C-alpha cells in the first residue's frame, strides 16, 4: 500500500465522517496497527472483536451479514468512535502533543515531552520483591487504590496458574491483585480489553498500565472526544518498550534450543540480553538477536519507545537492577509522585545518577522512530539533526 491510497497524508482529523472503513484500510491492514484495542473498547455498538492468537493481535469487524471485513453498518451511518480512539490514525502524535503539553515537540525531543526524569523504587519490601526493577509501578497502583485516587487498574496477569506464561488483560482492584499482576512478560497483552470488566464492577476512575502504544490510547480518546471511555481513563502509566514477542518464542526458541520449559520459568527480564530465572534456581541468558525472529507484527512499525503520552513513563533500563527509570510527563504524574514520596511509598534519586540510562532511552527512542513508514503521515518519523560524529560517518 503506497502514498496514493493512504489519505492519512492529510494532517489532523478532517471534518468528514471517518469510520471503520477508513481505519481498516489506513491502520489495520497497512501494518500501522499495534493491537492496542482502543477501537474495540470505544465501539458503542459492540461490533468490533479482537484476535490475540497466532501472532495476530488485531481488531476485526463482527457483522458477518454486512458487507466485508472493511465495512461497518454503523460506520456507514456516520459512527466515528473507532477512529477517534485509534492512536495510529492520521496525525495522532502532534494532536496528542498539543492536547497534553500545549505544543508539538521539537525534532530533537525524540523521547517526547516531560517534566522530570528520576530513578524510583517501592519502599514496601514485598512490592519491591515481586515487582519489576524495584516494584515502582506496583507501588503506584497500590498507592492510588489505597488513597481513593482510582477505583481499578487495567493490567496484565498470567493466564491460569501462570505455567503457560500467556499474558492476559485483567483488573486490579486491591493490593493483592496488584501483587498477583506484578512482573514483566515481554509478550503482548492489550490491557485495554479489561475495561468492560472494570466498569461492570462500578469503576469510574480507571488507571491503565500498558506498553507505549497502549499509553497513547487515553489522551487520543480525550483529544478526539471519544466519550465515557476517555473520561474514565484517569491515570496513565506507560512502559518503555522497543518490542514485544509472539508467544511462540517459548516453544520455538527457549525450549527448542535451550531446553527452558515455560512452565518451569519463574521470572524474566531484559538487560541487553533476555534474562530467564527458573523455578529450580538456575539462571540463563538468551542473546536478543536470537529473539528478533519472534518480534510481534504490531511492533515493527511502532515509533514510540518511551511511552511518550503517559502521565508517568517507566522502564528498567540502565545500570541499576532495582531502580526504575521514571519519566514524569504531566501535572497528574508530578502530583502523584510528590504524594507517594511524602507518604513514604517510594524512594527517589536523581536521574543524573544514571546518565547512561537516559542516554539509552534517547538512543532507543530515535531508533524506534525510524520504523515509522514513508507511506504514513510524517510527524512520528521526525528525527533530531545528526551529531557531528554521525555526520562524519556519512
């Protein structure tokens, strides 16, 4: 699909009614779709489903008796909810930048706009132990739930008893739920899909924890006025993410080559290599270059490493295994950080204590932005001017 058939070259959301047929052509079938499921939860008519098997992770239209895959009876009647909820449709990045920060980023701001960068971790020893990189995200959720800032959080859990290592969307309503959901998977979970379960139990103030693509869902919904869903998503925690892997990586690489049976895996992390801890105490490292073949399709064109539109973006990169690199982007994020520090839920140190982590974030952000394809609107592809060293290399 080339530029001539991609209307998304037009900046912004034009006045005409843009519906599923436009979203299907420009995002779902073009490769831009990240599988965030924002369109699914925004659909007021419940005619969008979601596939999460065999590496698909994409929405689909469920009206079998109407038109084809790219048609929707409600869209033909001027329903625009799905396009208003999609964080890869048309000029999503400058629109959200302007909405959140009052300006569009400069080319050198490849990691997005922010207020503060710090290192943070949970003070609670249990959250510190079960969480990833110091349990900071777990501490955020526990604090927000216990201090009546949110009613529920959309997170991921491991399916069943955890032995399949399949990540599934779920709702955390209390401390025990947060602990049960703690840790990283590195496979994909569209946590937005737990939204229906959250509101069924009466939740009105909902936190979303998700990878960078997911973290653009709440603000694009708010900016494009996508209705009640936008209003209810009141806290947005983004996870730094360069890619996720298809579930097949467990059998086809970890087990087939290294003999690492997924039911025996206890914990995983990525620190330059894929780190795997087994239940019997063994530790293994798998080179990341061996994992690339299992990169999820929805990640291959994603330009956002740094969760650029979250209230707080977090990632376990850098020199310290038990501290989280924390990028505070909004007033909501800054106020929450101050309250958690005041009440003794977290401890914080300057981001400058680990300059290598900040440098790596900018480097990986720049690399991710190069993925954005030529046929799509140009904004996410903008890069900082090359350094002298890069210019010398030609």
